[in-house]
C-alpha cells in the first residue's frame, strides 16, 4: 500500500515506523528537514520537506498514486485542507486527519464529502484521556482495552508474590472461578513472550493478559490480584490538552487537584473546570507536593509536555507515598527505562494512539487494533466473512485453523455474546474474532488468513 504521511512528529513518526515494517511504501512530509533526516536514517522510506497543505508539495510527494493519506501535523487546519485537496484534486481513496480542537469535533458535518472530505478523524488527546480514565477505574491493571463496542475487554495485570495465581498452573484459573469464563491470551516474562498453556506456571512479576466479557472484568481482577482500595483522590501535574481533558472527565466522580506552572493557564483552567482545585506551581516542587497532600493521593498523573519533568514529579510523588503513579513519556527509549522501576505505568502517547490509525490500514475487515507492550505486540478484532469454501476460518474449530505460531484467538463476540476462544469453538460468519499477536511480524499472516477469497464476491 502506498501511504502518504503528513507530519513527522511523535504520531507521524511512530505510525511510519509501524507501517514501514509491514512492507508499505511510505512517504513523510514535514517542514522540519532535521526531523525528516533523522527519520530517514532509521527507516526505509521517502521524505519531502515542505508545507503539507500545498498542492505542489502533495504532488511531489506522490499524492496522485497514494492509496491513503494520513494528515497528522500539529495543525487541524492544515490536516483538513490536505484531506480536501486529496479528495478534490487527486481522488485519494482514504483520508484520515488528526483533529485536536473540540470545536471542530463537535461539528462532524465539517468532515463529510461536501466539506473537508475527512473519512476518519482521530484526536490523540481524547484517546489518551479515555485510556487513562480506564486505568483509574481499574487501578490494579496495567492496560485496559475494549473490543466490539465495549462488550469484551483485554486487561493486563502483573502477578505478585502471595497473589492467588503465582506458583500455580493456568488450569487452576478455571477451578478457582468456575462461574466466570475468562482466558489468558498471553504472558510476558522478563520482557519475553510465553504461549499460555494449561500447564504454564505463573511466576512473580509476570505480565498476564486476560480477556473476558467486560461485565466480568472486575470479578476476574478480584481473583487475579488483591483489589486496591477504590480511587478517590487524584493529582494531575500539567494543565495542557490532556491534563485539562482528564480533569474534566474525572472531577464529578473523584477529588481532583491539578498543578499548572503557567499562571494564565491556571486562570483559564479555573474557569473551565467546575470541581477541580487548580494550583499554580511546579509538579517537581517537593514542598508544594507535600503541602497539597501527595502522600494521600491514590493516583498521581504527570501529564506535562516535558518527559524529564514527568519522570521527576512521578518519582517524587511515589517516594512521598502516592499509591499509583502514571507518567506521560514521549521518548520511547525512556518508556522502557522507567516502566520497570518505581513508576507504575509509563505511557507513550504515540503507542496509545496508533491503534486507532492501524485499524484503517490493516487488510481485511479490521474493527479494532490495540498496540501492546509498547508496540511489540498487537491485539486485533477481525470481522469474519464468507463461508467454508471462501474462508479459511469460517466453519472450522479453532484448533483446525492454521494460525501462525505466537498468534492466539482469545475470544469471539457473536451478537451480544462473548465466547472464550477454547479449542473446540467453531467460527461462524460475521463473528468478531479477537486475536492476540505476540510479535508484529506475524500480523500480515493473520490478516491474510482472515481474508475472504475473491470467489466469494
């Protein structure tokens, strides 16, 4: 597939890296020549320096032959204009735009074919806000991901010494909670993946991904970990787009304090937020943090635009007694360094966002894609079509399907029913199949397996 990416920022470069590894023909356009040079050093792709909304630049980048346009610059207006030009002048089949402004997002008619011709819009800040909200709702979890309009959920937890699973085989799970149907989709031990089997013994520190009907998630978490006390107090460092959105999403259900360094921003935030206590100060100021009771905070979220400040304020909060700390970190190298230390969850905005884009790029009918383990693994929701003759999965038991090694079917959503992916389950047409892939190199094979042969059409 020939894909044109506008914008070489965190989102654009992460998407480029992911798609280039899957043998796509990628061209990236940005006004920052230095950024493009660094990108081209690392990846096998084409780059072009210029304004993403200029027709001459788009033509030079190959818009006429592109199958897809991903407009993910920092400017909503540039992204929308680029989509309009791609549709009107070059008839580009798929156009995706990053839109940050709530004003634009509140008017979906702006994106239809009579206006800016945006097929799909994504708002990374809102995606990240929703993601953090789920982590606060389920404080025991490392990740909480939804499939099939929220009917099924994939949750990651860390096993700990003294926990109900440590030292026991996975087969014990069914004995331990026979009334709830759940399945372990994958286990990561010391950053290496394990294919889960009934005889696999859980060890301290294992990262366990399990899938269940969303209505059962809390019950399963109770059995897998000691339940943390309910979250009541939340402190947020950073009042930018994400901090403001998160405070607004949480303030009606939790006690929220927000620390923002810029005084004018504080005044604006105080006017926009109804129940959040807005404080003017620095999240790395130990004295301020102590005065505001960081030792009594259930969740501390460091969400500024500065990675180093986020790391430092998170470490200070944890040392002072905050129960759980979440740190927003843009540099992927930093994420891996701090995730295994005192910071409970290190979030890469680009990795959280990328799944929303990948769902449109994947071949076959892909309803959802979630990036896992900081991009090393993926969970896909694939909609099955065809019949036994035209499909390699329809009408077959799971143990008859030729899945690549390292890919497992975690669950199937059939109508409103969530069915665990046990070996004797027969796949039917229009099932939503949730596949866990421990190595992204296998994704193309999984996609091909679920595609319908041309004869079906």
